[in-house]
C-alpha cells in the first residue's frame, strides 16, 4: 500500500533542493534546446527521433521557468513541496513527449522510465503522478496504439520495475517512524531546526542596517553582511577568509592605526569579554574614514570567535558637537552675569558692606539663593559639555586618599550641621567615640585631584541634600588593588526602578520626597564621567525611605610605586622651577640691555621733554557706596573716558568671575582698591 505513512516526503535542505532543481531545469531546458534545433534546422520529428515537438517543448519551457523561480523564492520550510512541484511538471512534460513521439518507439522512453522512480522520493503527490503516468501510458498503448499483449507486458515491466525499485529504496515501511531511534529522531529534528534557524538568521543579518562581521578565533572574517560591505567598501568574496585587520581598519583621533591595546576586536579575541566604543573611526577600502560606534561580542568560549557590529555615527557626532558647543558657549556667557548678580546680592546681604531693612533682606536672600542655584546649573552645564566633547583634562598625581577626603568632609561639615545632621568620617572620627574605629592603612591612588574633589563633593553634598535627619557617613576602605570611597546616608533613599538611571544626564527621581528639593540632574552624570576618566567605577546601593550608599572604586597604588612617583614629581618640579628662574633671569637681562640701548639712542638723538608733575595713583572704587537714606545702594559708576579701559583692565578686581565665598570673606577688597605697586601706573593727565 502506498500511503502517507509509507511515502513520507523528505524535508529537503536548501542544498538538496538546489541540486534537484538544477537537474530538472537541465532536463527541461535540454528538451527546449532539441525543439529549437529541429525548428531552426528544418528537421521534423518524422525525420529524426531526437526532435522535440512543440507541445512537449512548451511544457518543458514552463517547467524550466517555474523550477528556476522556485529555486530563488522558496522559503526554507517549503523546499520539499517546491521540488515535488518541479518533478510533477517534468513528468507531465515527459508524458506529452512520449505521446507526441510514438510512445513505445520514442527515443525519450528511457528518459521517462528513469524519471519514474524518483516520484517516490518526493512524497505521495509526486509518487501518485508517476503511477498515473505509467497507467495512462499502458492504457494509451493498448487501446489507442493497439500494441500486442506481449509488447504491453514488456512495457509494464520496464515501467513498473523501476517504480517498484524506487518504492523499495525510498519509501519507509509502515511504522518506520516508531522503529527510528530516539537519537535519530532528535538528530533529525535538530538538523531541521538548525537549517530553518540558519535560513532565518541569514535573512535577519542581511536585513540589518548596521555592519556585521563574524570572525573566527584567529580573527579571520567568516561573514560580512551587505551593510558592512556598503560601509567599508569590501565585497563579500574579497573579505571572506582575510584577517580582520585588512578589512576593518580602525583609526584613532590622531588618524593613526590603533594598536592592539586600543583595538576592541583584538581585546575581545584575547579576553573573551565584550567591548564597546564610539571613539574610533573606520577607514574604508578607498581610504575615506568615518566615525563609528563599534560593539564587539564574543561567541561562546575563548577561541570560538567574535561578532563585530558597527555603524556610521559621523552625523550624530557632529550634531552632538554642535549641541555641546552651544551649551558650552551659552552657559559660559550666562554664568558671567549671574556670578556678578550673585556677588552684588552677597554684598548687599553682608552687614559689613551694606545696611538693608529686614523686608529687603528677605527678598534679597531669596534672589541670592536663586542666583546661586542658577550659577551652579551653568557651572554643571559647562562641566558636562566639557566631559561630553572630550575636553576634560586628566592630570594624575599621587593622592593619599584618607587625608584628602578628610579635608573635603571638613569643608562640608558646617553645611551638614546647619541642617542638623551628624557627619562622620570613619577613618578619622572627630569628637565621636566610634566603636568601629580602626587603624587605617595608607591608601595611595594616582588620579586627578580636581576630579576626585568634585566627585567626593558631589556625593557628600547629595547625601546632605537628600537626608532630612540622621547621619552622613563617609568611609575609605580598600584591598591590595583597589580603594573604595563610600558615602552613606540615612535619607530618603532611591526607588529600585530609578537606580539604573541615576547616572544618566538630567535624570532626577521624581516623587513627593524630591519635588521640593532643587537640582539639575547633572551631578551624578558628571561624577560618572569623571570616575570614568580616572578608570574607576561608581555605583549605588539604596533602600527607598531608608538611605543610600554611593561608592567609587579606584585603582590603588602600592607604596613603593607611590613613593617613586612622588619623588619623580618633585624632581620634575625642581627642574621646572630652576628652568623658570633661569628663563626669568634671561628675560630680565635682555630687558635691561634693550632699555640701556634705547636710553643711549635717545640721549644721542633727542632732547628730553620737561618732566610732568607726578600725581598720586588714583583710587578706584568699584563697589556700591552706602546711601544715606533707606539703606539702598547704587553701584559705583564705572570709570569712563579715555582711561576707562586701562583702569578697568588693570585695577578693577575681576568681580564677575570671583567665587562668592571669596567676596564674602574679604569684602573690603571689593570696596576700594589701589593699583598694586609695580602694576601699570595710570599716567598723569595731560595738561
Ligand atoms: P541633582 O541632585 O542636581 O538633582 P544629581 O545628578 O546629583 O542631580 O542626582 C540625581 C538624582 O539622584 C537626584 O535628583 C536625586 O533624586 C537622586 N539622588 C542623588 N543622591 C541621592 C541621595 N544621596 N539620596 C537620595 N537620592 C539621591
């Protein structure tokens, strides 16, 4: 019995579908060729056995076209059905060919007979087509052509025997499914699944607009998708099997090829840890380059290879630069007048420089606080734009962390006390008998002092800001390779869902606890960037409504290395000082020599004019003077006239960029100032 249980169509792989389609296409196109040969040479089927008549030639052409189409467009899971369709078309063509070329006597009988058994290979429908074709041929020969019974028997044998042979070879006995071992079944299922997944993956990779390269463990290119080919200008066949460095040329900001140390691909090939960068450019095959975002991920274990995904970010970077330049310029321009406003308001509030009534003090205090907030915002924006466009300088020096942080904690202690908070520096607890007191090792790091100060300040200020009551505890701990600064508070805490976003630009937790507390959302972002430039890491642990701990981990310097670096720095500083002194001396000598030469020259040529009567150096007042009534003050008019620029540039303290703390600490400096001895003297008025 032939049934679906016995003749099961095979799930063809892409490879086998292609080979079978090619065979059918070649047979069909050969028949069309034989027709064309007869047509153009004038030979008819009656003159030659090999000429194909029009009807089978047309069917052969149709078979060839449909087979070619199915070759390219068949989806992965329809390969068997497509092969069966091509086969059935071929059998129909061959039937027509036998019909039009004298059946039993046809030269194409052998071709027909050899094609019959394959129907069983393609499943029930194709096997049925073969069977029907055989029966139709026998009936036609017997009833229409009237062959002898002996001839009919011979024909039955030569058609049915190959068909039955095919049945024996390719069909499975009933229940064969059950006799298949579990391993065989799962192997087949896996192979089938893999071939489907491979087909889908190929479609996806080809559709991705990012460039994708797959490299083996040695860094040889195994796959390059169309987007990568377009981006770097390498064709698929040229790039495959080449070392990735010939195909993906990575260059740094100075336009030189990156070494293995900065090359993310090489790093991932050796370390098996994924890496991402958007600081490098890629040079195309024609020598042009574009800024790229490159991400490299390992495939499984070390040595299996890596996947490189990259895209052109030139336009994004240029937008980012323009945005950052705008923010930088705007905040710089706006910070200056705000600092000036803040300074004058500070002077107005200072009893040493101004007398104002209580109501005015209240207004001015509010204005002063807002100006301070605005000033901080501009400063944060400036710092962030510097960090974003890579203008952050990193000047590492050896820092002894415990006393360094102690100084910062001391600076912020008044602020904490003002809010009624206790602030505790664990390594050096002051005035507190701390049962956890311990002996601290010396923790040295090699990092930028300003960056570390800014980060510590930000974290401790935040702890004070977001803690309504309780403690702020600062600690420095470490092991042989690391130093960890931690700032713990008993404040409002941070909800779990916000913690992952805290270090993003402008991110602020928005809830009833934070709404009343001002801020920019830039402080922690800046901390992250600064810590990154110091090659460290920063993280937070927090419980909502209970408190938070922010930690910064930096690489620890061992004692000998720190001592060596400190000595090296002091030798360098000494050398620099000696060089500067020598240079200053050389300048002074050169100046003196030129003055003497000028004097000699002048004495020889001119009669000196009469010496003008010297006047006392002018006193310049730039701060408000007390008003006799109402306690209000008007700013002192700036000097005008021909000498204004000299006066303003020489003698006036730079109030606009002066930190408020220094104005308040020394207000008298901003009331009256004489030009410093030796500075530019204001020339006497011409009579
Ligand atoms: P800002 O404080 O100016 O808003 P930051 O970047 O310093 O900006 O902080 C981002 C957000 O993180 C803050 O708005 C606040 O919600 C939260 N946050 C920071 N530090 C703490 C802390 N110690 N306790 C609770 N929340 C904090």
